[in-house]
């Protein structure tokens, strides 16, 4: 496979001692995984840059790495929504102060969909943009290049769908998924008709804004809306963005089924803002997933992009999600003892974590990860495992 490496360096993050319940998966081809990780860390540091491009069967894909690999931990891998790239989608969240406690303990890989990275050339007329399924099939090429064997995925909108598709087809490499604004359903005929009609009266930037943000946010013309409208209207790669948009609207149904063969095999946290464009789709997705593996977080006052408007609340939720998987428990214990939990909503989420099912109950003796049994946040009494899923409004 042809591989192209491009550069821009980051300061190496300090190692923090962490008690972990489960080692990462190790490829059978890795006879000396520790040595391989050391060599990879050295290679990344010598790059004097963390931006890379790898050739895949469906074209070139660019990704940016922050930090250095941690031998016994998965990589955090992100995938952005339409109309955004990894910077505009995730920079606010990953630069949030409390998020630094997490990212210094994991290597982070931000994927840019083809043609979405800064300075991307415009695709020629007639270029066949990859489908969302094909975008998911690019991810193994990235992991193979980096010699990474497992990930925790964070995706938004179209990116959430891509990571969801990848999680279904490569379950053995996915330890957890945070899916924001996921719509796992293909467009029906009525949706297609509405989309075509909207296309006759609205520009591509306005259609994408309606996908990204709530109608209230657009009506109020918030600063975030103004910035995103300006960025889309003046984007030199707008035709590329339209191709990604078309692929999203041509997505296949994930065919998720609670108790069926097509489901996620890892812990999942579904996130959506109340009044967000995709609220109904995320609620429906929640109904199709295993309740013992799924947390459902509905965030008040977050609009359509909670990672941009409520990074503090989302950071706290992500901390508890990672804690439930057996990683960095001491960070959360310290935060709780200091009384600095960002919101009462996250306190309720913490309480729900204490009632999580251990993996021993599922019969997997080698995995000490807890499996979340989510509960209702509306009850004022003691938490009990009577309600299979939790909806948190914060």
C-alpha cells in the first residue's frame, strides 16, 4: 500500500500511571508489541509533525495525531460531520481544560474525510466521492499504518454513522463509541422528496446549516451560526463538501436491531441536544441498542452541536464513559472529591455508573470492564436497575 507522510509536530505528553482492567488487543503478527510501540513513538516524534496521509482503496485520507501511543490503551479516534473538518468539529472539545486530563492519557487521531482537510484541493468534475461505507473501510488502513489495534471512537453526524458502520464490521478493534447526532436510517422516499424540494429553494450552505444546528439557533443567528455560515459560504472546497453531503444523504440503513445479530458489541454513548435536528433519530437508535451497553445523553441548551456549545458537560460525560470501561478511574475520583463536577446532570450520570453491570455477570472472565446499566435521571429516590436506558437532560 502506498503511504505518504506529511508533517507538523506536537509536544510529547507526559505519561501518567493508570490502573487498567483490560489490555489492548494485540495483533498476532506483533511478536514484540512493546518494542513496536516504542518504534512507532520514535517515528512520530521524528516526523516533526503529526499530520499524515495514507492511500486507501478509495483514495487518499488525511489524519492528524496528537500525543504519542500508549502501549496498553486504545487510541481515541474522531470523525467529523458534513460542513466541518476535524478542527472546526472537535477543537473546542479537545482544547477544553478538563479534557486535557483525558487526552494526556491517550493518543488522539482526528480523521478528515477526503477533501475536507485544510488546504484540500478541489476534486475534478466527475470525481466519484466514497460512500459512507467506503469511508468506514478506509479506517483499517489508518490503523494498520499506525500499528494501532483498538480505538474509542467519537463521531458527529455523518462521522458518527461512519464510525458506527466501522464498529459493526470491525467489532474486535472497537472498545467504545460516542455517537453524537447519529441517524442510522437510510432516507425514505418522503425524506428524499423533502430534500429535493429544499434543494430548489436553499443553497448548499443553508441546507448544511439546517443539518448541523437547531432551527432556534439559526433563527437567533448566534455567533456560532454566523461563523459557520461565513465559513461555508466562502469555503474554497465547497464542491468537495457537497460531495460529502451527497454521500451522507445516500447512506444505507445500519439495520440495527436490539437482540439481533446486527448490533454494537461495545459500550456506546449516544448524545444529542434537545431540539436538535436529529433528536428523533437518536432516540430511535437508542431503542435499537442493547440497554446494558448503552448510555443515552440528551443535553439541554446545547443546540445541534453539543461538542461546540457544551464542551464541559460533554467532557464530564466522556470521563464517566471511559471510567465505565475501566480506564483512568483516579481522575474521576479526584474530580468528585474536589466537588468540581461540571453539572448536576453529570452527578446523576455518575450515580448511574455505580449500578453498572460487571463483565463477570456477562460471563467474560477475562474482561474486567463494567457494563453500564443506565437509569432514569428523573427519579428523586434511590437508583435501581429498573429502567433499561437513561435520558439525562442537563
